[in-house]
C-alpha cells in the first residue's frame, strides 16, 4: 500500500512536472507590522530563512544565499516539499521574487507558481505584500476537485495568509499562530 | 419586461462598441472582457465568454478569442456581433490568416494545432510537440508553434497541416514574434530566461539572447530594429537591439507583464496582476502612462488598418 502510494505520488509529480496550464490564478496577501522595514526585511528577506517565520514550514535547506539562482527546499509540517529558485533579490528595495522548480501536489495542489515578497514603510511600521501567480494542480480541462482552480486558490491563500500571520507574530512578539 | 431590459442592455453595449478600424484590443481573462485601447486610453470594454486567454485579429478587424476552459473560440465582428465556435479541445494559441478564412488553434493538452474554417469547421490538424503555447504565421504556408514542454518550435505546413520540422530553443518556449523583413522568429523562453532568435530563411538558430526573469511576451517593431520582451517575474520589459542581438534597455512596467503589442510608435504591455496596460514611448523607451483595464489582461491584438468601406 505504501509502495502504491509512493508510486502514485511519483507518477503525479512526473505527470504534472513543470505543467503550466492556460488559466493562471492570482494569490495576494498583505499584513501591516509594528516594526521598522529594515527589521522586517532582516527576517523575511533572507530567502533561505523562511522556517524562522512561516508557521507551516518545518525546515528549509538553502543553497546560494540571496544571490540570483539560489534555491531553497522547503519541507512543510503537513508533508510535502517545495523546491524554489530565487529569480531576483533587491536588498535596497526590500523585495525578492522566486518560482517553484518542481511541483509537489502533496505540499500544495498547484502545478506551477511564482511569487514576489515586498516590504514597504507604512507609517511608523511596515507593510508586507506577498503576491503570486499559479496554475491549478491538474491543468487539463476536467481537473478533479482536489486539483481545481478553487483547490489551488484555497491552498495558496492559506499558505500566504499563514505565513504573513506568522511573520507578524514573530516580529511583534505575539503568540505564534 | 426582462427581455426588454436585456435588449436595451444589448443595444447600449453595441452602441458603446466602436466600429472597426486601426486599434488595439486587450483580452482580460479573469473579468472576461475585451477592451479597445484608443488614443492611449481604454475606451470601451465589452463582456465576452468566460476566461478568454488569447486574442488575435485579422485584416478586416475581426477579433478572435480562445477559451481554454470553455472549449470554444469567440469571433467578434467589427459590428460587435459575436459567434462562438465550439471546439473539442483546450484552445489556447491562435493565429488567423489575414483574410480570416482560416483560424489556427493550439490545443494545449491535446498536443496539436487545429485548422478551422471561418465558420468553425475543422479542416485539418497537425500533431505538435508537448503543450503548444503561442502560434505565429510565417511566410505563406508556414505556421510556427512554441512547444512549451518540448524545448522546441514546431514548423507546420498549413496546406498539408503537418509538422514538417522544428527548431531547438530554450527551456519553456511560450511566446513568439515573427519579423518578415529579416525572416526572423523570436522565441521567448520562460524558464531559461532568454530569447532564441531563428533565421527562418536559412532554417537555423541564429542566437540566444539573455533576457530578464520569465520572458512571457514578445513583439517586434515594424522596422524590425527592436524586439520588446516582457519579463514576467521582473515587472519590466527588456528591449533587444535586433542588430546587436543584445538587451540594450529595460523599462519598468506593472506586475506580471505578459502580452506586448506595438502600434504607432508605442508599445503596449498587458500587466496581468496589476490589471492595467503600460504604454511605452518607443522614442524615449519610457512608460508614459498606465491604462486601467478589467481583471487579468494577458493578450493584445492589433488591427493594423481600417477595413475597406465595402466590407
């Protein structure tokens, strides 16, 4: 049974590898944080350091620091692994962009995504915007419910929302959600 | 009562839809709207069937929309009337013969290009490499297709409707632009972050030009001197000098820029995430304005000149 599941997971991964359907979806989240932009950037701007603030992340293994082409392998607490590559990292502007390298439908039911995270001043504090574009897990015309646009939206919104809440909690010293 | 209201709504819509003529049109996928950009401002948006991905135009001003999830092509006539051509496929890429007598449709998950008559009858199909994305017509009888998961561009003989060859390109070829003057084809490769330049007359790859992150749209100026590439993940447009075959300028635009089109000394860029269109002055290579449009603009089409009055 375990073997069957493993084979199935492999098959799903291979079958949708790098798939990129015709109907992209948006994900976007923002949060305001009572901390200076530099302080927020110090935490969130480290591409490989996502495990320090994202409550859904168990661990992240990174290579390449914050240079273009750096990678991070993010293992989720709920299972599954996201392998992501850094496209652009601009310290002075406090923003970075990255994209998924290999899909893992057990981590997020999407076949492809890219995202940008930006920290800007907001009054005495900061505003963090995390936005991205993704494609449903099954990019064919009749996706199963678990790999539909709706399923992808729900999962991506949850992942981004949890992350921003976690970041705010870490920086403001509140309880971790 | 209801039908009366509907009729009035329809009349209002048709009245608001400008007659054909030189112009630029933008398809918004999320909002299912087609917007005409006129004199640098969005002038009229009309509803269309759900989730249009690509818009193309013929010389008579007819506009064609692909609906990948709706298994159909919409044809919008210059008078505003719409015909839906159902198609058992996942239609994405579109190319139309200038006279509108043939429509080529890429079937994304079906790995083929389908040729339709003007009334939607299937006239033939050609197998392609995996995940056919954008299409572009070349010299008479030739159609090029970006084979996104094949690292290739397929060459289709449109008379035989058969794939007669291919070019190796970068990783994730998605968008195409043809320059008939220099017999060149420019291919935007999403994953390898570069543009493959093909000499279609000699039948060989001429160069690979590094671009920004995720090149997702491409257009050539009418004189063939410059190639504009939208860098989707970098929120900018890279300008390639066609002689030097290198990026000589970059222009910041909105978030997730995709389709690029050129008309009358300006380049127009559909910013998918920002829900607007960037207007770039080609003389100064600066963004001069942003025109808000309905949600999810991805694709642009140019109607090159006014149709003859008799049509």
